[in-house]
């Protein structure tokens, strides 16, 4: 899946001064991967009897594959 994020030239300049030129994509990917891992671990704890610390990401996603996860709208 491709996701497009739009930022202004000024925002890009600020981010590159902080992260380094060409590092915005890397930083965003890391942030998404980290948040996905956190939520996956939380769902493993909530919906299974497994310990997420002892599972690979592939095993975690497989364990959740048959479970209907709530959406943000479900929580409102």
C-alpha cells in the first residue's frame, strides 16, 4: 500500500534540518512501524493468551488474522 503525505516546503526544510536531507521517508516509516508494533502487541495481549514479547511480527499478525479488530469509530 502506498500512502501520500503532503507537507509544505517550509515543513520539509524544518524536518530536513532536524532529521537530515533525504531522511523524512525513513523517519516516517520507522514511526509507522513502531506504532503498528505497539498496537499489535496490545491486541495480542487483549485478544489472545500469547505473550507478544516471544513472538515475531509475522506470528503476531497471523494470530490476529481471524480476529475482527475494532475501528476507531467503534470506540466512540
